[in-house]
C-alpha cells in the first residue's frame, strides 16, 4: 500500500480505557498442581544411557539397560574421565620412551638448571635479592679506575717443519703465558655509573667471545676482572664492586658448566641425577683442561675466584671433587693480606658452596672461623693507615664488612638448630662482644631464636664498644627480629625500656629515625596507645628541630603504616594526642596526601560500623580536607576520582542515627569543605535525599509540621548544590531525583521547582559528550533522561497557576527547540514516547500514584475539558511524527529509519489507542504496511506481534481487534 500522508494526518485520537488490575491478572502465569512423588528439584538426576550389547546380532535393537526418559545431564558427562585434561594426562602416560628421548637438549638443559638451582628451599633468601640493596647502599662520589691487561695481539708464526700437535701445544702455552703479560688498558676518572657500565660491557664481551668460540679471550676477561677485586683504593665502593664483578664470574661459571654438559649429551642426554660414570671421556678431558688453565694463573686472587666460579664442574670429574676442593680454596684465602678483600672472597666461596653443595656445612664454618681470626687485623697499622689516607672513619669501615659477614652467617644459620645460636653468642663474648659480628648474628638466625634470647642480646649490646660500631644499629637489628617474633611476655616492657634508653640518646636525626621506625612495630604489637603515644612524642621531639623530618619522609611514612597495621579502632587512634601532631610533620604536599590516602584506605577497609564519634569525625574531616585541598588545575582526572572515592567512603560511614538535623549540618559542612570534587557533591546530594526519605519514614504520623520543614530544608540543600555541578547529566538526574523525593514527601512546590529547573537546562545539553576520553553523541543519554522524566510526570499534579499539562508542554517545547543532530530521529522518538504518558493521564485510575499526593486523576476527575486537551496534544504529536515519516519517504536511503519509526508508532497505537475508532484503526494498518513495505522489519517480531493481537482479540473488551488483524499481512522481503 502506498504511503499517503494526507490520509494519515486525518486522525482523531482517543485513548482506550485501561483496567490495569485486570490486565495484571491476565498476565500472571497459570498455576498447575504438581504431584512431586519422588521428584525434588535439588535431587540429582539419574541418567541411564542406552548402549547396544556387545556381540549382539546385526540389526538387533536390544540394549543393556532401559533408556531413561530424562535428558542426559551435560555436566555429568564430564565426570566419566573423558574431559580434555584427563585425556591429556592419559596421552602423556602412554608416551613411548622414544618420544620422550626426542626432547631437545636445550629444554633438558633448562630443566636441569632449574632443578640444580633449587639447592636450598624457598625460605633461603638468595644472593640476587641482596644485590640491589648493596649497590644502592655502598656508593661513592670518588673517581674510579679500571686497569686491564688483556694480552698482546702479536702473531704466532708457525715454525717450519713442526708437527701440528706440537704447534698446538706450543700455541696454547703461549696463550696461557699471555694471559697476564700483555698490553695494558687503563680507564681513569670514571664515575660510579660509568664504572658499572664498563663492567657490564665486559660481561657482554665475555658472552660474545664465548659465542664466537674465543674461549681463551673469555678467560682473559674473567682473570683481569678478578684482579680488580684486589683494588681497595676507593674502599667505600668495594661491596658494590664485588657485586658487579662477581656477576661476570657467575656468567663464566654457567658458560663453562653448560659447555661441558652439552658435550656429555652426545650421543644421548645426560640423566638429571648423573654420576661420574655417565660422563664421557671427551667431556672429562675438556673439564680437566679448564682446571689446568686456571691453575696456571700466577696471582692468588684471580686463581681463587675463577676456580670458585667453576667449582660446580668438579662433579664431572669425581664424586668427591667439590668436597675436596672447598677446604683447599678456604685455605688459599688465608694468603690474602687485606681483611676486607679476604672477607668478600670467603663470602663468594660460601655463595658458590651453598648453591652446589648446601650439605657441606664444614667449609662454611671454617670460613667463618677464619674470618673471626682476621678481626684483629682491623686494628693493625696497615688498615689504620689506609683509613687515614682515604679519610674513612672506623664505624663506616666496619659497615663495609656487613654484606659479606651477613651472607656467610646466613649460609651457616640456614635451617641450623637453635644450639648453634648459643655457640655463636659464646664466640662473640670471647671476642669481647664484637659489635659487627653480633649485629650479623642477630640478622642471620631465625627471629624466633633471637627473640627468645632478647634479654641476653641486650646485655651483650651494652657491653659492646660504642666507638667501633654504634649501639643503635645493634638495637635496630634486634628490633627487626622482635618485629617478626615475640619475646617472652614478662620481658617485653623491660626490652622496650632498655632499647629506647639507647635510641633516644642518638643525636643524628637520620640515625635516630632509622632505629626508632623499626621499634615502632614492636611497640604496636605488644603495647597500648599509651606507649605508642610516648614513642610518637619522642619522634616529634627529635625530628622537629631544624626541620629534620624533611629528610626522613620514608621512615615517617613507615611509622604511620605500622601503626595502621595494628590499630584499626580509629576512636583509639585519634585519641592519641600526638598522632595528629605527628601528621603535621608531613609538610611536602605529595607525601602528606599519600599519608592521608593510606589512613583513609585503612578506615574504609576496617571501619565496619557507622560512626558519630566527634573525635573520629573531626580527625577524618581534617584528613579528607588535606586530600581535597591538594587538588588544583593540574591534577589528573584519575587522581581526582581516586580522592573522591576515599572521601565518599568516609561520608557513607557517618550516621547520627535519628538526629537528622545534625546529619544535615554535617552535609552542609562537607559541602563547603569538598566543593572542588564533583563526585563528592553528588554523593552529598544523594545522602541528603536519603535523609529526607528516612525522616519521612521514621517520623510518619508524628510531628508532621516539623518533618515537612526538615524535608524542605533538605530540598533547599539540593536545590542550592546542584547548579554548582559541571556535568549537565549529573544536574539533570539529580534535579529529577530530588523532585521525586520532594514529591514523595508531599512538598509539591519544591518538586515543581526541581522539575522546572530540569526542563530549563535541557537546551544546555551538548550534542556530544566525553565518555572515557572519547567523544560520543549525547542523544542516547538525553533520550533515557526524558523517558524517566515523562514517567515521573504522570503523578505530578498541575500547578493551579500555570495551566493544564504545563510541565508536559514545557518539556515538549524544549524538545522542539533543541538543536538535534542532522538526520536524527531523536525528536520524533520523544514524541512517540510522550504518547503513552498522555494516554495514561486520561485514565480514571492511574497506573501508579504517591500516597497523600493528589495527581491529575483526582484534580480533574475525568473532566471532559482535560481529556480534550490530552487528545489534542496527542493529535499534534502524531501529526508531527507523520510529517517526519513523509519527509523520510522522499529519500530512498531513509526507508529503514521510516520503517522503524512507523512500527514504533504502530505499537503505541495498538497499546494505548482506541482502535474502535475507524480512522485510528486505519492509521494503525497504514503504519503496519509502511513498516513492512521495504522488508526491513524483523519477521520474528512481526509474527510475535500478530500473535499478541490475536490473543488480545479474545478478551471481551478487545473483540474489535479481530477486524484489524484481518487487514495486517506479512510481506515477504524482496
């Protein structure tokens, strides 16, 4: 049927009468009695599969069991062992030995290395975890140098007549002699970073030389780098130098071991737990050749380090190779004169030993006992002269030993029995309670062992010499153990008092806070707010003069974190007089905000009950204000959002019970305090609206005048706050919400003001908005809002001074004047959405209502003039829609849009129009045909619609639809 705009325009709208209760009853599903018997919905379904008997005759239909009438359970079928994981496991189990032996040598080597690295358990802190700390701690501003003797490049002329074998032997001997006698390369005036870069370049050169089969060159690099460990000219940097150079030694050791392992894999891979008998002669010869090369190194230190680097290769030669080599290398270290160089050589030997043979504790003990004997060298003339030349004080010099001693003791103490700690304490006493050794002992052994002897350690610390190693460092090490394990309860207060007597006397603010920060955790674990408050007061006293706190923000932040870990009751926390004073020391903006953030996160996580405690509220408002005041024009949106969520979390935890006025006063104060964070203001408006509803519910039937006054105060709060929001859709939604709340509380003038304000700002809605950083059309958001707004207008009574349907007319006028996108159907869709509202307004009884609010159904009571206004407005809207459909029909590219809009209007006429009116019925048929004209309408939707109309036609008051349905036909797509 061709589209005729003039025929469609002649419409006389009349809404059909609705009996919502009867319609609801018809929509409810019919109830059918069920005889349960043995059936229960939670009872498992038993399914018996029908399977043909084995050996049955061809064509036989007999089965082993009767077929169940229940459908098989798809989940139960996964329990028969045929799931993918079970099948994979079965396939792996049936893999043939030939298949398993076809794995690549690289994969085998990787698995082998992973297995060998697990020489100790995961509870053993590896050297790699200490590496970064050492490099960061032991630094220098002095200029460094690197002296390398990389061998000459002179050619090796072949003597005429010499045999190939003798020439090869002679060449190798010359190369070995040339390892230490060659050209000198010296790099001077290097900064610490330059030095580290040069060492890394040497490490890469080692790998490249090895990859290009220049094994002798690789050995030269390792030897020359090892020689650098004898240089203590910049003694403060020595621990970091040791870390950098031993990285090269570790690389060399891995390369040699992997090379020999690869040789052992020919013709078949070497077993994971191989023995000497599994190693072929070629691999043994190569391994022995490496040890001979290293033995030819004349200088003690490089020979020692390089052999230690390939210590693991002894397992290719004989079973007891490692066990025999470790004591020999330990004895060689006794020939090193410098006690610091010797200490780190022992540390490297222990590091290699614990990796390849963790069960050989004797060599670890021997290295440690030898180290104790060298302590007397520290006070010798040679060391003292060196310290004078380099201007290094004795306490600083002793700290250089810490990484080496700590590592050796860690290896010894690993899974050691408790009596070993007693033995170590006795040795410390024999050495006059050497502070350096005592410090390492406390850090190496298990915290439980140390905590049980805390009182004994305190006595030993008192007897130590203060000049050599500061006592506060010893108490710091003791505090670390006590933070992990508990001493006897009866000794805790004495321990804290004795420790703090020493700590509080430390003059250097940095040394003081480093030690105090450790003991804060012990105090929080075992004592009350009184002791913690005393500690905080002492920290403030030490860190406030000369603004020393500015150099100790990390430690002060650590103090806050530890307090928050143990104090989750914020009424106790904020009752400490010194806590907020402590927070005042964080005067750097970024640090102060970070501390406030950490407090808020703990509060939100652990504050379960709502609070009205003034102590908590005042403190939290101060903290939240600090976060809010950090926001400026440069603050990122993510940061604003994060801070807002924390403040919102606090606001949600505030409740004054039935003291509603106090709750509103809090919201007023919060609005003034957090005015720059829009999400917080939105939350406050939601809170006030909830407060108004709660007040009305609680005070219903009593003090009605006072309740109404309070609700009006809440409405005023929202009405004042909403305009300050920058987001137009936040303002629209909150105007609508606040209007609904006011309407629910019978505050009609306030509701009217909110809804008028919402209509008034509709022209401000931009055509596009930013969503997650991308520009999107605002039409979908605007249409959603208008739909919600129209649904609210059903229960809003007309204002006596503004005429009939003034809010509906005002909304439609704004929609008419709004600048929509080009080629947009949004305006027409609003008109179509308004038709159901107008139809509902013409009913005798509305679909929904608000208690104690007289809607238009009561005000007009079915007045013919009111109904006439409704019908005229509907006819106007339908005319606008039909004109738009006619315009779309002129453009072939808009036929799909025309069909969709026509079908939408058809649905409205079917649901809300009185199709007994011939013109309205004919319009509905025309719209149906128009929507199907070009075949864009979904067939399934059309079929369901026809079925619905047929079902409706069976109702006594809807028989007229029988005639309409006869004229609705489905057209095939072309």
